[in-house]
């Protein structure tokens, strides 16, 4: 090919380069400005709040608006001025808070609070399956609410992130509670939890090798107590041994071995959970009657019925009762005892989700892209999407993925 022809191609190429070119712009979701409402908790002895003042500041700095009912954070020692200084709007009537587009709270809303909600709102709260009634679901459906149960939010590893965080708190706190009720101050045995040189350590039996059991064992060992852990699952027992990093007595649930351990221990902690329904009751009343006087039972599983036959629900005002001269502590909501710590744990989970909702252009996009958040949705725009709830109350249930696709 001659050099003249080559130069001709070169000229054509130069002219083509000078023509206007298509610009491939990055397609982004339109950022949404969120309007978030935090009402004051009205449930009995619920002291936690969903967001700390610093998390509120983070949301406001990202262009969102937060409205807070006065004294919503008081029980967790967060004052109104702490929130107002970070830019939150403080209001004194509950109705104003429920004007927000997203309501985030700890306990499920009461019937009166649902009445205050407006159509097509988003609700992030607990669900508490043990006390759930079909009227609650139907009330949310009538207002076409999109509701998320934060107990079902999954993290990147597939764990129930809120449940795990609260379980860590409850496990560690249960041992500290046990230490209190062993002391003379609360008319206990007068024992120090743990031991010193020349004095045998206190014996603690933990029923359950889940997260609560693991953190209870970890705390008890660090205080010098002698720990025995029982669980039906050898896998969970092995995992607990590996996570703690030191050898502790572990056993599957064998009635003779368990009874001997319970009747000779100073503290027994019930931390066995059921996936659905009642927790397994594995310690009989006759076994409790043989325990040493002034021993302590802490039944963490009381919200599912309890692990001990003698357990009865108590509260933070009257937390204990005695039966067979054994101190029973059966408060369902132990995390509210350390409400500030629990709030910090919760806000670390909720604040990033709220930021994602704003950044990704709305909750629908987050649900579509984030399987952890999608797992928490039980009502979507008034449609029940949780099959377990639908089967339990014989309510029609729809597939969440299909609902989202049909609206995209």
C-alpha cells in the first residue's frame, strides 16, 4: 500500500477524532433525603433507644432529617440537648414523630402507636414472636406499612447481627448479676464470684453453648469461677471451646450428670433457645429443690418459657423471688439493665443501614441488593412476606422478591 493512501487514512482518522463523542456516564441511584422519627418507648422497662446522638449527627451531616420525641433517650442517659446539639428536632407530642417517613424504635409499636402511623411508612423495630398477635400484622397491613424486624437482620457472615450483639451483652451481664446475688448485699451466700488463694472458686453451670453461653462462660472464667457448660449439640460445645481458647468442662445433656452439677453448683444460668416456640425446660422442680440454700438461678431464656421448671417472669423493679430457698432471677429484658451499652451496640447496626437507604435511593433498592436487610422484611407495602407468620396465623403471604421486581 502506497504512502499516499496511508496518509489519506491518517487524515480521515484525525477528522473522526475531532467529531463529538458519546459520553458514557456512570448511572447512580438518586440519593434520597430521609425523614427519620424516633419515638419515646412506652413498653414496660424498655430503656434502650435506637440511635445515639453521634449517629444522629452522622445522619444529619449526610443530609437527612431526624425528629425525636422528648426524653426518648433519657433511660439510656442520653439527654434531649445531646440530640438537639447534633441537629435533631425535639418535639413534645408523639403524633409529630409519627409524621416521619421512617420510624425506628426498639419495642414493637402498640395499637395506639400504629393508629398514629401514616400510610406507606417504613417501620424498623423488634417483632417479638412470642407475644405476636394477628391483629398487629393486620393493623400494619391496612396502612400499607413496610416493616422490618431487626432481630432478623443478617450480617455479612450470615449471623443475626442484632441478636448476637444483645446475646453478647446478656451473657456477660448475667455473670455480673450472679455476682451481685451471691453477695451479702442481696442476702445471698456471701460468696465472691471467682476465688482467691486457698479458697475454692464458685461453681457455675451454664445451660446452652450459644452466644449467651459463650460470653457467660468467658466472663465467669475471667473472674476465676469454675465453669461447666451443657448443651445437646456437640458442635456448639466444640465451637465454644475453640472460641474461649481454654479448656472448660463441657457435656451433652445427660440427666444424671446434669442433676449432679446443678445440685452442687452456686450459680445456674439457663441460656438454651428454641428456633421457634418454647425453650427446652431441662431442669425439673425436684432438681431445683435439691440445690444448695441461697444458690442463684438466672434464667435468660425466660422470654421463651425458661429452662427451669420453677422459673416465673420477673421485672427490673422486682427482679428476684425465692423458691426452695434458691434465688431466681427471671427478667426477660436483661439488655435494658445496661441500656447505654446496648444502645451503642444497636446504633452500630442501624446507622449504616439508614445511610445505605439514603445513598441507594430508597429502601426498595437496599432490600434488592442487601440480603441481610431483605431477610428482616416481614411486611412490604402492606403485603405479608414472612411465611412463618403467615402459616402461624393462617394469613395470605406473598413472595418478597416478586413484589420488588413487579415494582422496579
